[in-house]
DNA sequence: CGTGGCTTAGTGGCTGAGCCACTCATTCAC
DNA sequence: GTGAATGAGTGGCTCAGCCACTAAGCCACG
């Protein structure tokens, strides 16, 4: 049988964090304003103050609020204070995917990917080359579902980032790709064409192996631009399917997509 | 008087988070192993379990551990699971600055800066140009301390990132620059030479204004490479001063550097 | 002899009540 | 005026306890 992913964890604090995060991102609280006092907010949400505090501290770490002793929880401007860990939450909102933000993300992935490929080609360490070749080899195996191809493509790019030798880049990539882990299925449709993926990545690997930065960047950009179009399209189709399912009422909850909880 | 930054917040949860984070980053717990049970750990640290939980949830959000109901807190590999929000903590460790990580950070800043400048020049929106010019104008004013120049230089680059029109890039920059806010003084020495900064950034602005991506990238890289050398040197000198102060014993705690708590 | 249900120990999730500490605006003494 | 004292409002932290989940061992049933 399929290797099921574990069910998504939904603790009370998760739910609280999501609810408050969405409200803040929706602009329900003005920047610089304070949230209601903890005791009040906890009462209103029917949860214990301790649980609420856990959620608030998460929001603080996300850069959405600043909790100040004796003052309250001040709402911040994410554009000023939030870090890359917010990307996933900005793209995947409660009411669906934010298309404009997804475009930004795809553009960022493309441009950064080109930069990473260039840098990897300049470095060209043998250990890194082996790590790049492994997922590409596996991409030739049978059977190979779109989900498998997607996983291997991701692995290739993670190896590419590591091949730059810069750990900051790896962390940046982790922040960007944290989306994929939880919502990979939304983009699965972009990975049907295995031949295209394999041939494109082969060209990247060759260029990196040859120590040809310009060619590595060019080949990577070429792939990522096309892949970006497909990711965008896949997300659009996914949204339409979600919408259609929504119209059929209870089917939405009963669909039973694995690895998801409503 | 100086515009003091608010005192760094040092709550119990902060201290706990720092202590545990450092222990994990030092490799005191093996990857995949579990931390001691919450009750035990709280007892050992002489704090309440609730406070410890707050700290553990922060570590989970940093990608250092995974808290699992019924199992325990599993230590993860930061290279796999941590995002850019960890950068600041990797560079600034309890026992000083991690020089290798700082090198990575400076390299990342340089390469990304070049990319951002190129993209900004391609976009070339008039609002963004105004936002770029403002800090540069102010850089010509008197009096101007190194700290002021540092602040304005940072503001210029933040404006440059915004000028790319890509919000993901802004978040990435926030993650990188979160260091500056708290530890700017470590790098202050790199901003003595105002003329160099001003002339370099003028060249960047001109290229962006002219819509010349190649030149914008070139000028930015030129500046950031030199600036990177100075940042590195400033950090090195700072570390030596710290070391010397440490040898004089209590002076370390009594020095009373503003905005810091030991 | 394996399958599935039950039990139990160990772990994190969450609660409610309460007190401490910080901030700010007001008040009051000088 | 100026500055200290006050008090209301807010978050910080603790305590004690119960609930819920996980894994492992046991046992009855087929």
C-alpha cells in the first residue's frame, strides 16, 4: 500500500494560531493596535489563557505581533518584521491559495535557483556532485508516479543548494520548500512529464559537473521557468476542483483525501 | 540623548529557549533522540512545566525539535528542517560569533544583493526609486555617526529589495537583517567610511534608475564585496575586544553597553 | 500461531486559579 | 513645575491536576 503520511497535527494551539494569524493577515487588526487583553481574548475564544499564550508566542515568533509586558500584544506590519517562515502561510490561506503571492514565490524560486546553480558550478565539489546524481538516477526507475517525480525533483534542488556550500542558502531553501511537504498534492500536476524533468535536470547536472556557471544558470532558469508555469497551472486546476467540490456540499468533508483533515 | 533601543527582553522563557537552543546546536543531544520528558526537564531546570513548554514550542517553530504527543520532543537536524529564522542564532552563539557562519551570511548577502539590484533595475518603478533616494539623501547630512550611516545603508538595501516587487525577497531580507537590529554595534566599524558608502550606493541607484540591470548588479556586487570584508573585520575586532574585556573579569558585566543585558 | 483487543506506563495537551512584575496615567506633596 | 507615589490594566509565571495519545506487553479468540 501507499506510504501514508501521518495525519496533520491539529492541536488546540494550532487552531488558535491559525485563527489569529488569518485574522491578522486579513487586516482585522490595525498595525500598531493592540490585540484584546489575554484574559479577555481567552474568554472570548473559550480557551484557557495558557493555551492562548502559546498561540500568541507563536505569532510573535512569526513576526506578526510583539508581546509587551504591561502593555499588550501589538500588531506589526509583516512586510517590516516577518521572516521567510511566513511565506507558507501567505501563499496558503484559509480560503485558498493567494495567486499573487504564489507568483512571487515561483519567481523567487526561479531566480534563486539560477543563482544556486551558478554557485554550485563554481564550487563543484565531488561529494555534492554525487548527491546531485542520486535523485536523477532514481528518476529513471519504474514505476514512477507524478508524486515520486515531484519528490525527486525537490531532492535534486535541495542537493543543488547544498552544493553551493553556503548553509544560509540551505536554510532559505528549507523555508521556501516547507510548503511542498505539507501541500505537495496541489502541485502534483506539474510533474507528469517525467522526460522533460529528467532531461532538463541532466543538463543542469552536466553544467555543474563541467564547472560551467553560465550554462548551469541558463539551464536551471530554462527549466524553472517552464516548471513555474506548470506549477501555477496545477495550483489553478486544484483550486477549481476544490471549488467544484465545495458546491457539492458535504462531499468536501467526505472526500477523504489522504493525509488531510478537512 | 541617543535614541535608545528598548532593552532586550529577557524573560524566563527567553532564557530557557536560549539555553536549550544552544545545547541542541552544540550537539548535546543526538539527532533523532528525544529530550528528557517535560516534567523531568522542568524539574532539572527549576522552572514550571508550563514555562518549559513555551520554550519547547519555540524550538519546535525554529525547526530544532518536533514535539510529539505521547512520544516526546525529538531532536531534528537543523540542516534539514530549520528555516532562515535560525540564521541569527547560528551566527551569534552564546560563546561568540561563529566566523564560518558569518562568512556564509556575508556571501549570501552579497550574492542576493546583486540579484535584487538586477531585478530592481528591470522593474524600475517610480515609487521604489523615491524610496531608494531617501536614505541616500539623508546620508549626506551632518552630523552623521557610523551607526547612522549603518542604519541608512540598511534602509537603502531594504528599499532595494522592496523595489524588486517580490514580497518573498522582502521576507528573506528581513530574516537576514534581523541580526542587524539586535547586534548592529558589532558591525559598526564597517561604516566609518561614509564617502565610500555614499558613492557606491549612488552608482547603484543610478543604474537602477537608468534601468541597467547589468550595471546595477555589478555596482552592487562591487560595494557588497568590499563591505563584506569590512563587516568581517569589524566582527573580528569586536570579538577581540570582548575577549580582552573578558580577561578583566567583572568589567564584562559592568561595562554597561547600552541596549544590552550582559 | 497469528490476529486483534485490552491494559498499563509514560508522555505531551490543556485547564483554572492565583500571584508577581511591568507600564502608564493620574494624583499629590513639595 | 517637578518628581514621587499610587492604582488600574496588562503580561509573566507558578501550581496542581486531569485528559489524550503512543507504544509495548499481555491475553483471548479464531
